[in-house]
C-alpha cells in the first residue's frame, strides 16, 4: 500500500510517498481503507521534531504521521462486535502515540472509532476528529462547562476553536470568541454571542468575571486569561508552552481545570461527536482540501496560514 513516511525530522521534503506493507490487525482492531484524513498543527510540529510527540513516534520505523481519518472497514478482528465490514467509520487513532494515518489502510482499535453519519462526507468526518474531540474533552473531561457559564474561547476561528464555540453553545454557555476582524462574521455564525478582535482590542480590558477560558495561544495570553476569570473559575490550556510562573498564578487564584490538556482517543467521545454531526449541532468548516500526493503542501499551508477551520487531505 502507499503511505507517506517521514524519513527524518525536519522540513516537508522529508515526507516521502512510498510503498509499505499492509498493517495487520489484532482481535480488537479493524482494518480501514482510508478515504480522507485531516492534519493539525501537531502534525507539523511532530514532523519538525520540536514537540514531545516527536520522541514518541521516533521510536518506530517507518514513521508514519497522522491521527485523523475517515474511511471504510475492510476487515475486523475476531472480538469486534459493534462494527461490520463495509461500515463507514471515522476517528482519531492512537493519540497520543503512533497513529500512522497517512496511509491507504490503517489498523485501529474498535474502541477508538464511531460510525460516520450518513449526512456528512468522508472529508467532513475526517475534519471532525482531533479538533472536535479536543473541544469536547476540554469542556467535559478537563473542565466542566455548565449551562449559563460565560466562556471565553481564544482562536475561535481555528480548528479547535470553531468546534469549541459550537459545542459551548450547545451546552448552554454564553460564548465570547477571539479572532482577527476578518473572521468575525464566521465566528458569530458559529453561534458566538460576542466577538473580540485580538489585533485591535486587549481582551483583558473588555471582559471580566469569566467562568471558563479555553486558552490556545500561549505566551502572555495565559496570565491575561487568568486575570479575567472569576476566582474558582475554570481554565483549560491547549499545549502552548506555559511556564512554572503561569502555573503558580493558576494555583494562586484557586482555579479549576488543567494547565495542560492532551486530547486522547475515545470511541465513546467519537460517538458523541457523531451524534452532534448527525443532528447538525456542530458542522465542520474545511478551509482547504489537498490531494494525498500534496501532503507537503498541506503541511506548509497549516504552518504558514492562520487557518480557518480545518485542513483535509483526500486519499481516494
């Protein structure tokens, strides 16, 4: 089968299309013929070799990046009961770990996937995995978002952010989203109640008494976010390089939540995302679609653009 192998950590030229052996499945896994996959900032950071995930995947040979996929089951393990050959499924495979989704076929645990809703495409399904799971788990596992909470979502037009706005509204929150002015209309259409242009306004000067912040920017944005939170409020931080000083500020204000969240593969949570997609509670926004052979271009796009929504790669 064809796969895109990372020959060594570094530039996009190290992503090389090659032939590799088909994966073997164990009794709890299914073999999926991949139709579409999506990429995230962590894909590019792992490729460069600058994040902890690089050490994880660096233990394997060959290194095949990728975690988000949608496709069709080709075969199932003996102990798999919930799925059948021919089912269209989607999910985030083995995160954090060696996902190997940049391939025509992947082996994935049956407890990490869900049936793809019939009302969405494989491209939309692939886009609704890591980013959507991150938003859902931020609000339900790492923090507990309650109805009528006032929530501040940073980078609200991005991959995680655009799902976070939609999910927070579904959970009954009052949502304030930050983005550039050019994406204001998009953020408001997602359901946000207020928008802040981070380039022309200092959010810490215009909002206060926030119940929940989803922080995705890093740098001094962390401590600014702490300032606008109520005491005992909730702050959940996506991987963004917070410091020990930041953690001390977090603890001083007696905040709930997590200074560092890591999304994890979960079939149970994927079923919830599938239900949201089927009911129209959330919709995937796809910024660009690339062909499998153009993975290098997809990586450059996500590195060099303030991506609105998601970037998807089609295999077949």
